[in-house]
C-alpha cells in the first residue's frame, strides 16, 4: 500500500473513531496518526483473534484501522484518567 493510501486510511479511520468516541479529534495530523497507529493495532488484534475483515479492499482496511483506532482512543482515555 502506498503512502497516500496509508494517509487516507489513517485520516478516515481516525476521524470516524474520534466521532464515535465523542471526542473533538486531534486535528488532521493527529487523526491521521491515530488512524495509522490504529491500523497496526487493529491488524494485530484481528490476526491474534484469527478473524479477517468482513469487507474487502480499502473498505476493509479502513474498518480494521477504525477498530484499532477506537481501541487506541480507549487506552488513551484510561491513561489520562489515571494521570
């Protein structure tokens, strides 16, 4: 996957995760980073559970990144509450 595709997937997944989690987001760059890190987390989670994405193509990549981004945002909120 090319750099532009990673940025698009990261942006879409980060923005969607921010909306679902009820936050205001982290700005365009922050949402891209959350989405890209979420893609790695989502990929790891899906492979660890032995599950594949129910959607193919870029939609499936966005779905996996979205799930990972939601998990990442949950973890960030837990860390902030403890601090």
